[in-house]
C-alpha cells in the first residue's frame, strides 16, 4: 500500500475555501481505482493546519491520482490559499496488508 501524508498550512482567511475545495477532491478521490482511504484532518490546535492522508493500493494508483481532473482543479484552486508550500511525505503501508 502506498500512503502519502500531505501537510498543508493555509492562510487564516482561506480556511473555509480550502475545506470546500478539499471536500470536492476528497469525494472524487474516494472513487479512484485503488483508493483505500482519503482522509482530511484539521489540527485541533491550529485551524490553518491540515493533513491529507492518502492511501492507495499501489504506487501506480497513487501516481494516477495526480493525473486526474479533480486533483488538478484542487491543486490550482488551493495554490493561492497556501501560507507555505504543501509537503507530501510518502510512506509504505504495512498494516493493514494492502
């Protein structure tokens, strides 16, 4: 299983817009081939900080996610909302077995 944790910090005035755009990406991503999870987490201590937990059954499925129209729309929509560049950290999922 291929997992990516995407760390995002948005501008305070953009939190609601970011959540709306990310919800649309989340819902479409759940329908992708090989998608296992696509969780959107907001920090309990800082509402401008988010983590996207993206789990796909393979690295190929994870790479295909970046080629979808909904990902491109999300990326372009949220880019000006970012307080800092987002950081994606890849992991190899061990459990549950993929």
